[in-house]
C-alpha cells in the first residue's frame, strides 16, 4: 500500500480502512509495533476498556498532557479525540503524533470556532482568557492559560481577584468555577453534548430506586444535575473519590468509559451510569471517543498514520498557555 493511496483513504474516511486478518492477534501486534517503533500509547478514560488496558498511560486531560510532556518516545499514539492529539503535538513539536481516527472530534471544541471567539474576545480588551483544554489548537493561540477540570479552580485563582477573566468554551464548567471562587468570569456559550444530555428526572428516579447509592458528577454537567450530586470532580477526582468513599454503590454522571477503571480499582463496588434524556442503554457515551478501536490502533501504528500536523506559528503560540498550565499545576 503506497503512501499516496493511504493519504487518499485518510482524506475520505479519517482513518485507514484496511482489512485485518482474523488471525492477527491485535494486542500482541500492537505491543510489538510499539516496542519496535519506540512509541507510547496514551489513552483517555472515555475510550473502550480494551484500549485503556493496552495503554502505557490512562488518564484525564491534565494527566495526559503531563504524560505527553514527559515522554521520551519517538511516536505518541493518542487514543482519544483530536484536540488531545493536537495538545500532545503542541507540547512535542519534534515528535510524531498519530491518532487512530481523525474524525474523533469533540462537540465542545467544535462549539468555539477560533474566528468567532476572536470577535467575542475583542469586546473585552481588558480580560485575560482561560480556555478549557477541550478546544482547538487555533483557540489555544488566543488564550492566556489553559486549564482542565482537574485544575480549573487553581488556574482561575492564580489570577488576582481584580483581574477580569473570560472562560471558554464550556459554560457549565465556567458556571461551576464561578460558584466556587466567587468570580464573575465572562462565559463563552459552549457545552459538551455528553454532559448536557443528562436527565434530571431519570437521575432522581434512579436515586429513588437506589437510595444507598451516592450520586457523583463531572462539572461539565448542567447546574440542575450538579445540585443533586454528593460529589463533583474531574474524571480522575471521581475515580479517587469512589476509592475513598465508604459507599458501596454509585450513580456516575460522566462518560461511561470511566466505569472500566472504577470497576478495576473497586471490584467490590457497584457503578451505575447516569441516564441521558434520550438514553436507551442506560448510559451516556461519547460517540467520538468510541470511534477508537483496537483494529484502528493497530493500523495506525503499522502505518504511523493519521498524523497530526500543525503550522509552526500555531504550535509556538499555543505552547505558551499550555506551558503556563503545566507550570501552575506542578
């Protein structure tokens, strides 16, 4: 298969749609290729469990950024979504960063086009910009400092109280941070389709059905959902909470991929995914995260494609707010 043919297929599909023999032992081959190419596999908590299990590091956006910054591998394989792979490339401009499926996007990142945000930002010339890491590389170039759900409070509080701030793109996380810090940050009107779809009514019914369960939620959820929660935190914080809590049952309002890790660390506890408004499976999954698969990971490593390519000026500008975040988060 020549390079031109591969690139043509990628342009059409976002990944290499190559038939793989059923005799190929995917996990074994992925591990072989990883060693042969000096590659590291970074996986987010929201991908399928089998992809988490094969990864060298599994984490949330902050942990993945830190892992990307520290790796000595020649190739970074990002099993997650596009903005995460972009972030790894920005941090490691001389390394090859590949993603199993280029179409693994993010509704939250899509909700804040850089050109529209630039016009919005121009209305507040005295404001500093804090951008949630779930945004495009172009938006990062318009940002003073990046944050994640794990460090958002710390990042916000690193600014003087009298410094006016814009928070983008997640209005729900921004509202939550405002409520904790007492700030009045100006919020961009963006949201995550996964965390906005939770049904308060169905959650209340589930809580009534399981009165012994603690309801825990990610701060990207809407305020009515957060008001029901016993605990609110990033995916890593939620994982830590279920290990420390004396409760034996939890209703979890974030992407259901995290339940794989929760079950691994607490096999004696019960985890119930919170239902969405239109849920038929009783869970709320990110369709973009679920585009990743073992077969795509294998083909991605085999051909070292699709590769994340960013202009040098974008990398240079976007590096600054990410490096500031990593420094503040030490």
